C-alpha cells in the first residue's frame, strides 16, 4: 500500500501509433519511424531523500532485481554524473504490465531522473537528462521530454507533434512478447520506405511487427480479432498490448464489458503532454 505521507509521481504509459522499420545499422540496431503518445494510466513512484548518499528501494514485484531495476540505475546514474552527495529511498508502485509495450520501465527511469533532479537540486537540463536516459534505454528520452513526438533513427531523433487526444481502449492479453525475439527474426520486414509526418496523419502507416507478433503469439492475435469488432485495432511497439480509439469513454467501456475475463483493460485518455510534466509544472513551476 502507498505511504500516505509520501508524495507520489506518475510514470505514464505510452503507445506507438505506428512503427516502421526502415533499415538496420551495421551494429545491429534497427532504424525506426514511430509516433509516441502518452496515456493517463501510470506507475507511481515515491521518494524519501536522505543525506547518507545511499540509494535503496522499498518495492518488490515479480522479477524484481535491485541491481537491474531501472529506478535504482537511474538514480545512481544521476548521482554519479552530478556528484550529488544525497541519496534516496525509492518506492515504485507497479500498475503497468511488464513487457506490454507501453514503456513502463523506461517511463519509471525518466520519472526518477526528472524528479530527483528537482529534489536533489542537481540542475541538469532536460536535454542533459535525456542524454543520460539513453544509457538506460532507447525510449527513456521520449519520457524525459514528455511530449507526443515523431521519432526516427534508433529512437533518439524526435520532434514534438500535436495530435488528437482520443479515448483509447487498451487491452493487455496477459502474455509477454520478447522485443529481442521479434527484432531478431530473420523474416521481419526491415526495408519499409520512410514516410513523412503528413503521410502518417493521412493514415498511411502501420506496424511492421504486427503480422509476426500475431503469428508467434496466438493470444495477441485473438485479442486483436476481438477488438477489431469494435474499432480498428493496433499493436503498440512489439506488444503485447493492443489499443483502439473510441468516440467516448462510455462507448469504450461498453466494448470492455464484453472482453475476455482472462485479459486486462483500461479505458484511458491520450495526452500530448505527459501527466508527469503537468505535475512537475504544478509543483516546481
């Protein structure tokens, strides 16, 4: 249970509105085009600052390993780079599924970087924090900047974009999809022609991973066939979460009421500016 005396900060989910693979570098990294948008569902992270310099965690969840945990790694990285002598006790309340393709771990790391930069008064700029975030994961800089964006390269080249903010029904079919396995598959399409933002806005975009994920993970295919009864369904990243836009919360809730009991779902609002950045503005100005 959350400590009611502690302030908690959101680590919001994201979705990929499309995902094209346009090539592959000699080092094996894939060249991508995608658009990220944030949702109002999120993990929660609380901090207790100390003067000992120690960084520890109060959280446990399946698969948790403190040395590999991105919240701990992010705090230690910021501490090392900034020379900060303070420490922190970190509590992560995990609401987002692990391996669902909605950025939970990357978002957690970004929240730690942004909030501790304020609480420790380390004074790094947003761009400096985003550069640090790249050491933790390719998606971390997107969460650091906190605005819906068009992203290219290996995910490190992006520009803010303003999009409609619809209601989404997000479905987690409670299976894990290995991003490494999907990107490592020989038959994966890696030569999609690059498009422009105007092409995406006109609807000329898809997810190059979707066909393979649906073939390799039958439960994702089953969930997509169910959701397609109500609205055009899309895979976020390599999944396993899928989503569709609806005209209202009520209509999305009606669809969710007919969902398989084995799955988990959220009716959630799209946001161009993340909830974390909205809260940072409210608290710190």
